[in-house]
C-alpha cells in the first residue's frame, strides 16, 4: 500500500510539472514570435470596435487618362524580428516605380503592419520604412489582428495613413471608388465577431447604391475561403473561416466580383460560390507552414514567395495578376463583369 501511495504521489508531481512547463512555454511567447493567436472573445473586442463614422466614403486621386491600377498586399509585419524586411522594401520600391509610371494609383495594405499595435515605436519604424522607401506612393489599408493588439486601433488610425495623401480616415471600414471599381474595406481583423450591426448596415446601404454594371471588390484582413493548416498552440483551423463564410459572405455574395484578404501568409486564387477569392498575405511576414488543407476551388497557390496582387482595368474586364517582389508575374486571370441582382438582404 505504501509503495502504491508513493507511486501515485510521484505521478501526480510529474503531471503537475508537465502542465507547468506547458503553461510557461505559452506565457513566454513574445509578440515577435507570435504567428497565429487565439481569437479574443467578442467582449474583448468591443473597446476597439469601429468609432462613429462621419463618413466612410473616401476619395482617392483619380487616374490620369484611362489607366486604372491598384496594388494590394498584406501582412508586412514591418520591423519584426521574424519578417523579411528586404521583401517588404522590394514591394514598396516596385509600387513606387509603378506609381511614377502611372501603372497604379496606389497601394492597399490589408493589415498587420506591425506585430504589436499598442507599441508606438513599432509604428514609428513602420512609417520610417515606408517614407524612406516609397515617399510618393499613396497607401491606404485595413487594420489586422496584430495591429489592434494592446489597444492598437487608435495607433493604427493615427499612424498608418500619416505620411500619405489620404489622412482623414475616421473609421476602419470604408469605400473607395476609382472609375467603375468600388473597393469596400471591411473591419475584420479576426472575423465575424468584429462585424457589428452598424458596419453591417453600412455595408448593405453601400452595396445598394452601387450600379449593377460596376465592379465590386471586398477587402478584408481575416479571410473567408483559404487553404491552410491546423495550429496546435491556438487550437484553431487556419483555413476556411466558417464564421465569415456563414455570417458575412451572404451579405455581398450576389454583388461582389472579388474578395481579397490577408491573415494567412500565402498567395492564393480561389473560385468558389460564384465569387473569386484571393489571399495576399505575402508582404514580408514569416511564411506560414505548408498547408495540410487545400480549399475547394483553389486555382493558384504559392508559399514562401513574397509579392502582391495587381488589379488593372482593361477593355476585357478586371485583370488580376500575382506579382512577386521583383516584378515577375506568377499567375494572371481576368474577371469579366457579371451583372448581379441588386439584393443584399
């Protein structure tokens, strides 16, 4: 009996030691080491929900002549110890050159500018990199999950647009129209828990005012459909976001031509549910692991290559080209305008 008690006590101590070591390993993860994180509860997000919007419709400088082009990428994680800083600057230089050549009107970054949004020094470094590398390039964007860490949404609103020609942003969701293309940026740093009733009403009203023959491009940080993997530490499946697909996609599925997102550090083109979906989290953040799940309708997938998606309005439609950091085309397709019914209910 005594021997049994001693063994039980020993096993209990070993079990407690293992649990303590696991908890310690999780608590010691630094912001720079984090690649995927557990989604906060909705109650934790309320303090960083979209502020009252005086206007969510913003003006971008219209193109000279008939050339319409926009570069879109995501997840640079500027100044992070784990990011590829040369890839980020290469992409900025490429876009600066295109802007000077009137190939594009500007660059849109879909979030995760920095690792920890509450760190003002990180924002200062990010802005310094942008100003020194692409001083003339108009840049606009969205807030990612890393940007809002540490109550960072206020910093994102203050710093992310400061060096550029659009500095009057009041809300983290918006509409920009360039000729017959409407870009609708949604505030979804994590997912549908960020999508409150006010933003939903704004989206429905905005969609209802867009002519049926215009292109509609939805922009988000967190994705809808995406290939990916299961992350042990966060306990999450980093692919097909069922919350976004179930609760948000039905609001625009009859109108949108293209949905572009970041969050996963890949480049991917997907055709599913009658909509084109793109993943562009390739501006320099540490590449995610090899996917263990391939989403239905995936037509192009690239890992461990940095780049962007270039949108160009042509006579045929909206040409969408994945371009690497050095300017080489990886994949290209053209979306022709499909006139949908004007119904967002």
